[in-house]
C-alpha cells in the first residue's frame, strides 16, 4: 500500500532530526529521471512521488542519501561511511534503484 505524502514527509523529518540537518520545505511530486533533489540555499528537498509506492528500505535510502548531501556534497569516502553507518548495507539498494540525484 502506498504511503501518504504526509507519512513520507514525517519520515524525512525524522531522519533530518536524527542526522541533525535542518530542512525547511519538503515537496513530493512526479520527477522524470531522478528520485530526489535538493537545494541547500533554501533548505528545500524534492522527492519523486513514485517513492510513496516503494519499500521502506528504498525510501530510507533516498531520504538519507539526499539529507547527507546537505553536509557532504559528493559521493566520496565520508558520504559512503555515513551511509553505511545509518543504513547498513546500502549498496544493494543503490544497485536496485540506480539512484540519480541532483549531485551526480
Ligand atoms: Zn547523491
């Protein structure tokens, strides 16, 4: 069953709190070839509507992926070790959904 936008947003805020990241606006809307994107300046996060119908694991992956970019603007060593710390074996999910984000 699909999540509501509100439920998804609540999860984003939960993660943001956990990661100590300030998010002002979350928008969920159809996106053509990305799962999510963010604008640091306005603390805006956009998520693809499709994520509402996907598993919690995938949702969490995309949420944490984007949130970490607030502090780490690339997919380097630091970003990878943070992903591992928060999500465990995230690379499996990464392969599955072929994440594309605003920072690639
Ligand atoms: Zn990324």
